[in-house]
C-alpha cells in the first residue's frame, strides 16, 4: 500500500483524500468505508465549506430528553459542561442503496473492478448516514433482485448491509427494469434511492422504471460508475474482446474502432443524462480512479440543494421498515 503521505491529496472542501488505489488496498469493506468517512469528517471540521445537512453552526446546552448521540465530548472535556451540536438541516432519512452486481460490473483495469468500487461507495454513504441516525437499506441486483434489506436504523443493520455488499458480482445481463419495478412494489414509504450502476442497459426501459420511482415520491440519485478505459477505449493492440454479459467474442482493432466506440458511448451517456434531467433524477458520473470523498461530498451537496421534506414525522418511527 502507499504511504499515508502519497496516498492522500488535499482538497479545500473535504480535507485529506485517500486515493482510490490506496483505499481499495484495504481488504475489509467496512474499514474502507470508515476510512473515507472519518477522513471526510475530519477535513470538514477544518473547512470553510457550508451548505449541506451535516454542517453544524452552533452549540446549545444539553436539556433533559435531548438525543445524547449529538453531545460533543470534546467540548465537555474542555468546559466540563454538556453541549449538543445544533445542525442546520436535521433530517432523518430513509435511504435505500440500489447496487448493480451484474457481470458488466466485474470489469476493471485499475487494479479492482467497478463492482468493488460500487460496493465501497454504497458502504461509505451508508456508514455516513448510519452515523447520523438515518435508516439505510440495500437492494442488489443483476438480471434479478439478489439481496433486499429494508431501510432501518438498528443494531446490526449496517453489518448486514456490508456483508451483502461483499458478495461478488455473478449475474449475467444488466436488467435495470425488473429490479426497479420490484423496488417500487416493496418500498412503500418514500425516501432517497441511490442507484449505483454502469447503466449499460437500454435507456428506454430504464426511463420507464425511473419514471415509476419518481412518481412514487422517491428522491432518486443515479451514480454512474465507469472504469477509465471504458471512457477512452485506449487499448492499443488488436485483440479478441469478450462481452462479459453475453460471452460473445469479437476481434477488434482498437485504432479503427475507437472513434465509433467513443461516439456511441458518449451518445448513450448523453441520453442517460437527459432522461435523468427530465425526470428530476440527480445524475453523477464517477470514475473508479476518483477518491470517494468527492462522491460523498456530491451526495451531500445534492441533498442540500434538494432539501425535500423527507423527515419522519411519526413519533417513535426511528428504526422502522421499508
């Protein structure tokens, strides 16, 4: 692994960033998520950045009945008095991560696959939200739903989610339509749905599925995960290329095919982005060589911009189901 100095770079909003290769060198998924979140939170406290739900602006003195999880023990150590962080936008979310584990995600040229990066992304965001007291759940899929965990905030939930994410990609085709249709059926209470996929699937079917999700009142965010080589197709030598989902092989000269490949690939991405914009879905392209702190920051900025009324208003509802 890289040294701590070479593994990190600096960013004004998020503080120190762990490079993606260094992060993915950590074998345990939960440890990877924790490393990103702790680094991000540490950097945030030193940052002038403002504008999303985790930014606290002042403290207030503890009153009986307050949630003890928001006590600031560092302030207590200095003053011997109990103070709580007062947040700008205190919301308790219900968030499901919808993670693609089809065979196309089992591709990677940077030392790890898109599936591993996507699982780490979901784990990182889930870990962060769990620390805030939000309910997190998971739906993983390939051509069908593989795992479903209703969004909850209770002991053991995060561990179950991590274990499900650690299962390897092993399906065949990427069928977004069927899993998203199933999601509409089983997630009745509206909340945030975070789709993590390469979205290498027919856009027309995806549009119908996304429309059903947004019509159900969910706030939908789409993170498109791609390997750098997929974006540029910078292979040099003619070779047999295999479609990992159909197992079909074809001899291709990259030099002759590169321009047409890029044209089609960019057209597919533009179409996906247009559909997301039309339906009000937050669209975020992500390269697997990018630090995950940036993804976490984009997620929080998106939530801050939207600020939809997704609070739980039912008393005693923390820890409820889907």
